[in-house]
């Protein structure tokens, strides 16, 4: 299903920092301050992904107890929730790991190599 596929790409998008950034109000800040602010928002993003993952897990347990299956194939629906829970949890971990150096150092190691 489409939501399952979208959840699988969340961690890749988070790893590549491919999410949309709106820096309209922070462009006047120096780069290290902007980068730290991005790190803070990435950490908050990690909390949001962790919350979504937790709620998906709770929903998966409920659907598994009901025994819901797809109409045509008879495939258990909770398996999709399991995959989506893993994918959003992975996105949360990647976001959290990526936010720590951004907040602490305020520099982009990729840009320092150039």
C-alpha cells in the first residue's frame, strides 16, 4: 500500500537530509547558529517519528488482536503495521543520531571536507 511505501522512504529521506527546510526566518543568522537550529528541529523531528512509531505499534497490536485480513488475499493487515513501525522507528533513530553533532558542533562535517 502507498502509506507503507512512504514510511519505508522516511529513513532514507532523513539520512540524506531530504526533508523540506524553510529558512525564510533564519537566513539572517550566521551559519553555525542556523545549523544548530536545524539540529534542534531534527531532534524534534526524531521525537515526532518516535511518537508515530509508538502509535503505529499500539495500532498494530490492536489490529492483530482483531485478526483483520485483506479482503482478496486474506493477508494479515498487522504485518503492514509492523513494517511501518520499523520504518518510522528507524527514521527516528537516524534523525536523533544526525541531530547530535549538529547541535553540539554547529558545523557540517560534509562542508568541512570541501
